[in-house]
C-alpha cells in the first residue's frame, strides 16, 4: 500500500485481527490458523522437495509451529511479532530482496515452516503470490 508507513500497516493488521476475532465470538466460526501437527496427527507421510515456486497467498492456510501467533489471515496476534513484522514491512517497501519463504504442502494447502512475517506483510499489502521453497508431504 503506497503511502502507508510500516507502523500504519501493522496497526491495520492488528485491528483487522481484533475485529475479526470479536466477530468470530458472535458467529462461532474459528479464526485459528491451521496447525500442521493437527493435520498430520496419526498419519505417516512421505516427503519430497518440490523446489522454488510461486504460490498463491490464499492457499497458505497454516503453520508448522506458530499457529497461535497469527490468525487464519496471517494477521499478527502477539505483540512480540511487532519488531520483526515492521522490519519485514520496511524491507518490502524499500524493494529489498527477501529470501523465499519455506512451505510444506499437504494436499492443496500450504503450511509455513519459515517466513510467517513475510506472509503476514504480503497479505496486508495485498500481494497475491509469493516465492517459496516447497516440500510436499503425502
């Protein structure tokens, strides 16, 4: 978003998270980010590297280890994320190259292994896809 400071963007993302959380209390619909541990519980999975590819942001629906830190839209839930989030947002706005995120693909959805803040900032900025190193689990 042109003209917005990283602080404004972070505030906006947190505000969205709070409003949507309150709405989830009214509707009874969960806003939780999917946890990879819950998806793979009781399953034996094979794994293979699929390389770097462009992944649609909307297909990134969960996390390997930080599902309590972000909501299902990757809005930050914890204040300890702020400094990292702001650094990533500044880098993105300044056009600095960021490394590909790391994702695990299970079926047609993706779980973040590394790059939660990059996904969060990208979603806040309205980015539709992101470069990722993908490992496929079957």
